[in-house]
C-alpha cells in the first residue's frame, strides 16, 4: 500500500495555515496524507483557524485524521513532516520592527535592515524550540521551515543544530520565476532551468534557459529594463496589493544597476533605501496593511465557517502560490530530484564566497536531502554586497548566542540600510526596550 504521511503545521494560527491545509488536500494524488495536526503556542489564535479547517477537512477529506493542540508531545509524535511558519511576537511586534527604524529615517521592513534583525532575535528561539520538539518526538521527521527572517533563522540553525533535518525555503524567487515565465510566454516556471546565487531576500539570477537550452535572459531583460516585474503579474492571490505592485515596478531600477543579472525584489531596500523611506508612512506600514486585510479576512472566513458549521461556499481557498512546499515535501517523500532554491551552507558552491555562509542557491532535492548545484564565481558587485549582508546575519546570530550588545550594535551598523553607528545605537536601544521578554538579555 502506498505510504501516507503525517504532517504537523507549526504556527497553526498563522494566516497562511488554511491556504496550506487546503493545498495539502488538493495534492493528495502525489503526496497522500493520513494525519494533519496544527500546533501553536497560543491557543486563542489557533482555535478559530483550526475549528474552521476541521469543518473543511471533515467535508472534503473525512479519511484524514485531524487534531490541533498546544501540547508539544501530542503535536510532534508520529510525524513525518513539520511545516513551520511561526511569527514570534505576532503582527504587533512586526509593526514595531517597521515603525521604530522609520522614526530615525531608516527602512522599516519585516526581514530587511533593523526590523529584520529585531525579528531574527525573536525568531531564533521559537524555531529552535519547534525543531527540538520535532527531534525529541519524531527523530526521523523533516522540518520545512519558512518562518522569517529565513536568512537569520538558517544561520542560527547552522550554528546551533548543524545536524538537524531542517530545510529553509522562501517563496519570493518562486513568485518572481512565475513572472519571468509569464514574460517569455511559458506556462510555468517549471519549464525553465535557472542559475541563481545570493542570500535569502538578497539574490540574483544569472542564467535562465528553457528546457531545450535556449537562453531566455535577453527577452526577460527587455521586460526588466522597461517595467521591472510589473508587466508580468501572475495570477495567484499573494503579492497583489498596491505596495507589492510598486515593489515589482521598482525592480526596474534595481535591475539597472547590474543589467547582466535579474535581481530579487528585496534588494530595493538595500540599494534604494532613501526612496523606500520617502515612500513609507511611518504611521501606517505593511504590518497595518496585513492586519487590515489578510488577518481580518482569514479570521472572518473562519468565524463564518464555524457559525454555519459548513465550509461550503466559505471563504477558504487553497494557496496555489505555496505549492512549492508540497513540491519540497514530495521531493523528499518520493525522491523526485526536483531542482529547488534552498537556503544552505555554501561550502564552495559559490566559489569566491565564505564557505560558512548560508546562501540561497539551486539544489537537487531527494529522499536523503539536497545536493547543491555549484554556481561558480560571482562578480565583485554582488560579492561585496553579500559579504556585508552576511556579516549582518552572522553578527545577529552571534549576538543572540552570546547575549552581546556590542555584536548587535555592529550588526545594525553593518546593515547597508543604516547610515551611521550613532543611528544604529539609537534604533537598537529602542528595539531592546520594545522586545523585552522576546530577546535574550544583552550585556
Ligand atoms: P501569523 O502571525 O499570522 O502566524 C504566526 C503564528 O505563529 C501565530 O499563530 C503565533 O501564535 C504562532 N507562534 C509564534 N511563536 C510560536 C512558537 N514558538 N511556537 C508555536 N507557534 C508560535 O503570521 P503570518 O503572517 O501568517 O506568517 C507566518 C510566518 O511565515 C512568518 O514568519 C512569515 O514571515 C513567514 N512567511 C515566510 C515566507 C517565505 O517566503 N519564507 C512566506 C510567507 C510567510
Ligand atoms: C514574500 C517573502 C516572505 C514574506 C512575505 C511578506 O512572500 O518571500 O518571506 O514573509 O513576502 O508578505 P506580507 O504579505 O506578510 O507582507
Ligand atoms: Mn521569503
């Protein structure tokens, strides 16, 4: 009989949980499921999401065992895969991550600059906690982590749990590859073969070919030079608001800096921080947008499904854009050897870059994990930027491990988004105050 898998979703109360649960149900032909468990450390947030999903699963896949819990032993016993998307501190803390730097005229962003560092200092402990539960109760399981900031979380697990079965992955390159496929008239990014190097939220495509080996870069470059990614918006329900559309358009200016490569959209925060700050409202940031839209809509849909005691005509839909998570689970479960961008220890895959850095590069994924695909030697421009940014990430993790104020101050000062050590210190002192109870104590 074909093996069926037991999956635990950690961060069961996440706004992305219903979309992922529905997606898992939709892909059972290739990734059959016997059990889904939601785990969260905040019962009140998880409960409405779980109760609504329970109704949906009962109506659409009654053969799947479903449970939700805040008890780690129940959550992590008899599990094959943990899909981890936690947000330590919830949106309330994301809002502060974004607003505190903006007070000082510095980029306020979830994963970049001081906001990303602050979020990293909260996330490390949470992700390690989930990983340890998984290893305690299901030592053979794999954790697929997309909790942010993925770059810092990945460096922390490299240092603190180097032998753990954790794979860190991001959806941004996937979304951008869909847009590029769209530009050249292909139905899916899966019809392309890519070369990519960088750090998470900090990378570049240097090669894009179709399955016959035809170079697609010239056509894609024409689109990038004219409109960035904005003339190829793809049809998923993520990254659709005006602020995202502006980000896709701004990629035109990011591209202009190095027309030999295609940039990740997140580079705008490092290369055009002045523009980003000018276009930010310090009283209403992305966290406010998300709280007003995604969070409200998801919880309203849950309430409605629970009240009606049916999910028929309810507001849930599978999160098509998260299909890569099923692809990743499937690659391990079925040894598909699919090529995917993962965040992994460099170890020479980028030849002229720190071998201990956690880099984002294409890997071949199978039942024994991943094999890296060598990306050769990278140009001075990217190497210089990456060296600076990887130092920010390494210093942040070192600061967390050692409880070092000095190293965290260095990390903030090192960020290309921060103009001086003085401003770094002012932001850091505010962040320390705001993050009491979430960060280790710094000395
Ligand atoms: P959310 O705040 O809606 O949900 C996060 C959930 O995690 C909450 O229910 C919270 O209670 C729970 N949680 C926090 N700490 C926990 C812990 N220690 N143990 C168990 N549960 C814990 O957040 P969201 O906007 O839905 O995003 C979830 C995560 O997914 C974030 O980290 C976000 O940055 C990340 N994300 C990553 C990508 C990617 O490309 N890598 C894409 C989308 C979202
Ligand atoms: C992209 C990134 C994620 C990030 C998300 C933020 O998908 O790859 O890492 O979490 O954007 O989206 P949001 O809608 O929460 O601002
Ligand atoms: Mn990401």
